[in-house]
């Protein structure tokens, strides 16, 4: 029997591990039409809608799970929908900020940054396992003697993305809050650009520890138990607002309302329920931007310490 998959439970994709010392961001080729002004975003009813999906594990799984959602939105709005994918959170943020996307499913840390930089807006939040929240897990190898984050001092560590909340900001904030100099705490660091890559890096002994999205960790336990069984969790963060659906500032009000209605009513439609099940999401709610205030508080604390790498 095929195990249930939940491709919503990750935030971005990488096809390889790239060692970086708290390094720079990738630059991808940007697809799509010419840059539009904010007042024009979504205004042309004949233009295909462009929606980015940053919550996936692999491009193949993303296409399989989310193409059904895109087709559903297209049918409900009677308008073509094109799905976009980018390697880094920053690339998707830039597209949102430039008005070159009509909507995007993005990670919570990236949402906070893009809202501050570009004024993007919250459209909807997914509810998973009964709550619109998620956590960061700090993991190590199963047989490692390490029992706490503090014991990772002088060890190697994997981050997810420079704009990730669970995979970068939280561990950085935690170290600062405990009086450590986060930039020099680890002997070596790398960005994996996906949570499953970070889990694998720990499982295979590439690094001593990693910070990952707890939803993707739990998901990987169901599809790759042979990998997660080589790891264990040594720390769990407080809950944060779940990775949202966001839209650019200036999106046509009518289109924004229609998109929100589609997401919020998925669970009341038989076909919509099937799509939600395939994504591992129970339903969408309008949510509230205040769900992300804890992320903002951590970000402020990190920036006040003069640490702004990635943020």
C-alpha cells in the first residue's frame, strides 16, 4: 500500500548539498511576463495566473500534488493557472515584490521578510494536525552523545535557507538568547535548501546537527523511516504561524477575493477535500498576521545583535 504523502510539509527544494559559510543566495532564471506595476497585478482577466509553490520536497512530488490544486483554481476562476518553482526563498520573494506572481505558498520566515520589504499580504493559512502552527526541531544522529543545542558548540551544522524560520532564524535566535556568539558557535555550516536534505545530512553523518521543520521531519518518518531512524530530536521550538498563501501588494481586489474564497472553501467541496488530503492539509483559514509576531520578535532580537546574514 502506498504511504500517504504530505508535500506541504517542507519549504523549498535543492538538488544538491552546497557547503556555504553562512553564504549567499542562489540566482535563478526568472520566468514569466515582463514586470508589471503593482496597480496592474492580476488586472488582465485574459492573462494566466502565476502561482509559486515553495512548500515541496522535490519538483516531481510538487508537480504531482500541486498541479491538481492549480487545475482546481483554474476551473473555479475560469482562468489558466501556471505553477512556478524557485530554488530559494529570496527568489520567490523578489517575484512577489515585483508583482510578477499572483500568489505564492511560502515559508513563514520568508513571509515575514517579504511583508516587511514589499508589503505582501496574507491570503490564507493551512491547518495541519488541527493547528495553523508548526515548530523547529533540532536534530542529531541517533547514536550521538549530544543532548542539547549547547553541546553542538564546535560541531558542524546544517541550515535550510537564509530566509527560513525553522531552519535558520530560530536556532540563530536561540543561541543569541543564551549568550552565545552564533556566527562562531559551529565549526562548519552549510545551507541545504530543503529540510529533507538537512535530515539526510545528519542521518549520513555529513553534519553533526541540523534545524528542520517539524512537519517535514514527521513526514519523512512515514516515507523514509530508514533515514529518520538514524536521527533523533534534541530540542523543539515554540509554535509559529504555518507557511501561508500570500499575494503581492496591489493585487486586483476582485482577484484577491476570488482566490481567498477558493482556498477557504476547499474543505466544503468533494473534489477540494480530495486535493487537501493529497497535500496533507485539513483546511485553510483566513488566519491573522499576528500568528507571525513571534518570528518578528526573534528577527528583531537577532538584528539588534548586529546579525543580519540572510535577513
